[in-house]
């Protein structure tokens, strides 16, 4: 992703909500990344303590956290905050201890958060409030076109990005007389991976690409071999008559995100064989088909495969949604056996 | 639940997987509970360190954790383990440092784990292996009829329990010549709450009842007023045109368990107003209808209600599945403002 950003002349602001680890952050730094995104104030503080000084919190400001925001500004962190609401901008202006930059979040069709990019009056109201707030300045415009997660193929992802880019630049142009040099930042892993024409984009902000997962593989955003995390689960029981394997790996480890296979059967992960230095490709004929709190149930179609799996074995599972799985595990072991730090220990 | 157990003459062995807090455990102790259940070895150790000395780990033994099992036996914990597999019993017998009691997990139709209760040969094989293992003794038979979670009403729950009780006693009778005084333990919140005829049951083991939740309320297992946890979520944005409220409360807080309302619309929680000393009943016309990693989206049908909710407000959300929500939050504040300890800090 660093290479792609360099090739297209955009700045990569990776989202640390996926790894939540300062060491993985430092791998990004080694690859040339200077600025990062977090999904919470607490996560921003964790990375700030590890030395990061340009951190965007990609979530609408919660003024109940103003003390923590001010603490980071006092630490010298160039904190960038998201605004979507005029009242919050006014209150931020009153309560913030030092100058702070904000991005206006635009909604270009995902319909989650953000000011409607087509509603110039609404955008202008927020911008005017920013202009009126002495310590608040406008850095740029941000759009998360998360609807790319619900597409069928590359063309649809590119179409969604083309729309988001067009709408964000329409807003930038409309504001250009009062606000010079506004940056346009767009983020989501499908788009950052698949879109090649980033004309009109200054910065990209994705997180899932750091690990990828089965959702991204099913959307043809990544290859199976791009998936960079697997869960190790011990086999604790086998049921001969149902051809089921029970593993210690449940909803408290994987979350309940799922996909549907070609027969419209829900599943919660694919099985790989853990090997020295990595893992095998996905094993056909076996899937993680049910989760309760601690139990995972593997259904095995292949008789020979079933007979090979023993209680006490440790299998690998590729996660459906790596962000949620990593958030639940709060821990990583590298292939060399080293444990990585995680926000949870902060 | 303590009163019900006393009334029916069964021993309550509550499952701590739901609260995961030694202080909530101590509230159970104050109500007369002497023995508890946990879902993992790590959770057992946490409660052992808090003084509990009779702990059942309600999950098939994972022998990769034998060192930790032996450590707790050396601490003097009367650890009770689940067995479903002859080979594991044999290995446990070789590897365990001191005498340990086990329960054979029976499957009476839930089809998750356990030896098929109808397959007496299979049960006898496991029992024979226990008899042959010098340090392993058989305490009883356990059945988790989790299919009660997928029922329509009290009668179906009672029917499932009647079947489980009958099957477990069939096995107990078949083993009675070799094994005297075997206990029958049955567990799940719908059954423990709704079943009145517990003839043939010695012990009951449920966890969710400690908090209950919307799933239990939708199944008519509990009243809305029995739900004992609510999540406090700050309002961070409102969208006038879509009548949507954004809160800081997403999949990393609630998990993605959901229910369907009367219009078959998926939802992730109900809204209550937090008040001194508790919270209101469920507010009609507003529901948590979408979750991403950190964002929760409330859809508001009622115009007046929408106009009343402001950015900066803190709303309460009753969780769909309290076990998973509590597991993600890893923290509680009582109505008096006191923080409770949690396994996560162990």
C-alpha cells in the first residue's frame, strides 16, 4: 500500500484500528508512513505515547473526552479531529486548550456519518463555524465510502470511489475561496486497494489492508495469500457420527461476522494447516460453521480429512473479519514466536 | 435463581462466563452459592485466586493447558473437568498431578459437544477409561440443552428439558452398578428459569440469568425489568434528513448479535434513558439498527423524540446478548459509580 501511494502521489494515513499495536505501527513507519489514523481517543493516546505526532481520530468528536484531547495537544500531538456538527465545532472552540485541526466528514452515499456532500448549505454552516472558532482550523475533507464493502466486483468499487472523489472535490471547490489548500482524504480498504485513478485525492486512509481477511478475499480485493493473520485453535473434541470437530475458538475469539459459501451456508472461518514459517492454503471440505461463546464447530465433508484430525491438534483459522478478531484476541504471536504489544496492555 | 434452586432442592452452580467478575461472584456467594462454573481454565484460575475452591470448567479438556490444571490442583482447588473423549481421559490420567473429578458431557439433542446420550456404548467406553485412570474419578453427567435458545415459548423449553433429564437419567442408571452416586447437572438459562419439574436433576448450571438480556426477553424467559446491564453510549452526531443518531457504540462494544423486530428488521439493541438509580423502560420508536467497528446507528421513527436527542447526550442501550457485550466491555460501573473487577485485569 505504501508503494501504491507513492506511485500515485498520495499520502497514506493507515488506520491503526485494525492492528491496534505500536509495533505494527513501527513496521508502517519503517515503510515510510509518518501519519496515522485511530478510531478512538484512547487509541490515539496509545500511539502518541509511542512517539507518533500526527494522528487523526476518525470518529466524530465526543466532547466528553475533551480533557484527553487537550492532554494530547499539550503533549505536542498534531491531533486531527472529525467534525460533522456545527454545535460541536462551537463547543470544541470554547473547550480546546490549543489550536487544533479538523476534517469535515462528508457522506457521499454510505449513509453512516458525515455531512451530506450534496448539501452545500450544511457543509458551509459547519465550515463557517470552524472559521469563527479561533483555535479550530480546517485541514481538509474526509470521506469513508464504506459501501465498497457491499459491492460485486472491481468496477462497482471504482464507481463508488469516482462518485466520492467527485463529490469531495465539488465541496473543496465550493469552499476554496475561504479555505485554501484543503486536503481530500478518502479511506476504505477495497477502494485503496483497487482504485487506480486517484486524481483529486491527496490522502488515503485504510486499515484492514494491514491484515486483510476472508471478506476482502471474497470481494476479490485481495488474494488468499495476502491474509496476514490466522488464529491458532486447539481441537478439543471430535464427533464421528456428525463429522464435526470442536475447537476452542468461539464468539469471544472470532466475533460473529460470517460469510455464505456457494451453497448459501453461513460460515465463520476457513481452515489452514499451521506450518513452520506460515500456513497452508485453505483446506477444502472443512469450514467453521457454528460458534457459541467459547466453542467453534468445524464441519468436515471429507472422510479422510476427518480421520486425520485428532484431539490435541492445533489448527489455523483464517478470520472472516480480521479487525474484530484482532480486537477480541488483543494479542499476536509472530511466526518467530514473538509477542507483539497491543492497545489492551496500555 | 438461588431461591428457585433451594425450593426445588437442586444445587445451583452458576456460570461465571457471563459476569467474569470476582465481585459479582462474591454477590453470588453472599446469596448462598458455594460452587461455580467457568468457561476456560484461565477464568477458573482467576476465581481460584479469589478464594473459590470448587470450580467446574464447562469446556472439553484441552491438554495443552495441563500445567495450569495441575497448578490449580496443587493450590487445593477441587477442579471438575468435562470429558467427551476416551483418548483424552487416558492422557489426563497420565498427566494430571493429583486426583481430579470429571463429568461426562452428554449430548441430548443440541448437537454441539458431548457424547451422544443415546449411544450407551460410547458413554461406557469413556466411563471405562475413567475407571481405568487411577487419578481420575467420575463425579457426574452434564448436559447443556442449548437448543432452548432456539425455541418458541415455555412449553418447548420444558419439552427439551424433559428429554435431557430423561436421557441423562437413562445413562446414570446404565452406569449405576460401576459408579455410585453420580450427579446429573443440567444447564442453560431458559431451562433453569422456566422449568419447574426438576425431578432427576441434582444440579443446575446457568450464567446468562445473572444479567439476562434482550434475547431472553424476546423468548419470554425474563421480563424487560430483569435485564441487569445497560451500556452507556455518547451521542456524537445526528442526521436530520435520515432521522439517524450516531453513538459511540459499535461492534467492538456490543458484538454483532442481533434480533429481528416485528417488521423483520435486524437490530442490535434497544434504547433506554439512564436515570439516577437505574434506567427507564425501553423507548419505543428508536432502535440500534446498524453497527460498524466503533459506530452505532440509531434509527428514530418518532419526530419529537428525534428532536429531543442532542449531541453530547448519553443514552443507555440494553444489549442483545449480555455475555458477549460484557466480554467486550471488560468493565462495569455500578449504579453507585463503583468499578467492578473483571477477568481482563487478572
